[in-house]
């Protein structure tokens, strides 16, 4: 079992460090301005709010690994869909693509629909959305028809809400989940053996603290799970703009106003440390008070747990520097 844990920790921790955002600026700050300018231009010519376009691009960037730090736009199209099934030479002329029923469109006015040109890509996606209508329900239907996956649609719509709320796509701050003004301790427990509810591995890091210690959101995101879970007790799940689900478990209670659909940012109080869980609603005290903090990555097909410990250590340092 220890050998299995070592292998799992090594493989997934390495993948996490390489492919997942840390809260540190991994990209040149100017690229955010360049992207936002393109999103806003697309809104101007398609009438689709820029934050939907931005959320789709962010989602596509999340499921591509690795992504070059200077890659401006990440939305991709199937060449056959873009150029049309009969366009075997992949002629980029807008008129030829239309003749073969391709969806590629000219977004920069040069009469070409280049599958690698950011303005053409964003305009084509914007026109796809606009063809369904401009309401949120219309956008949701357009996304479903394009991706055919509920979690993908949910993630994109939630990211759009976050971008709209903060009027920015440069949301890189992070926060340690437990108040550093209080006494706490933690170590890497991801992958340890657990027995309650059947043999399984521990899919998170336990941060031990006293009852009532404040718990904060670590990231920008939307609350998409809240309430009782027999394993996690009173828990909150936050899905962020990087397709990562942040799981806060064993809470004593929730911050007033935190509910399903709440938009949060790093440092927002969401609850307090407790020992709830391992049983039906109300069960508590079966273990010392602590926060179980887990992270789950969605790659567009599957969702899996990865080791949050390296991120917690980094965010702890960042939080101490900021305070």
C-alpha cells in the first residue's frame, strides 16, 4: 500500500506541478490585456457578451496540456467542421468554406477564414452562439449542442459569471484556506488509506485547527455544492475558472450569505472548522476538528483528485506575504 501511495503521489504531484495553475503569474501580464481586447472586439461585432467568449476560451485552455505561455487563444475547431466536409484542400476563402457548409468565418475582414487566426476563431465561435440567441438560456443551448457534456456547459457558464462579476480575466490571486492568525497544522496526507465507507484513499490534505477557526475561499469561483455529505459532513464545493473543484469538508457551519451559486474570491469567509461527517446529517465529533481540503481536475472528459499539498504550501507563503 505504501508503494502504491508513493507511485500515485509521484505521478500526480508531478502532473499537478506541471499542468495546473498555482496562483503565481505563469504568463506575461500583457497577454491578459490582449485577450480581453479580442473578446471585447468579438462582442462588438457579434453582440455576444465578451465574458461568454472568454469563458469558452478559458475552458479550452484548461483542457489542453501543456499550453505555451504565449498562446493567445485556445479555442480549436475540427478542421472538417471548419472547412466543410468536401473542402479537401482546406481552402480558407470565406466563400469556398460557405460553399462546402463549413462554419469557419472571416473575423478580421480579409475575406479568409483561417483556422489559426485568433480573430477568425473568436468570431466564428461568437456567431455560433449568436445563431441560438443572446439570452443565457440560448447560450446554454448553444454550448450543449457544441460540447454535448453537462459539466462542460456548467463550468463555462460559471466561469462567465466570475468574469462578469470581476470584469477581468486576470484573476491570479490565491489564499490559504485556514486563518493564519489561528493555530493550525498540516502535512501531506493525500493518498493515505481510509476505511469509512469502504477501502479508499484520502483525496485531500487535512488542516487541523480549533473549532470555529475561519475558513476562506482559496480561489475565484462559484459555489456549486453545499450541504451535508456523509463522508464530508457540512461541506462546500467551489469550482474555479481553471476547471478545478475545491472541496472544503467537515465544517462546523457556513458563513452567512454563502449559498449555492455564490460567487467567491480568495479571502472570502465561507465557514468555520469543525468535525462534522462520517454519518447521517448532524454526526460530529468522530475525529479531531480539521478542514479536509481537496482539489479535483476536470479535463473535459473525466474528473480526478490530485495532491493539493504543494499548492497549500505555496498559498500559505503568499498569504503570509500579503498580510
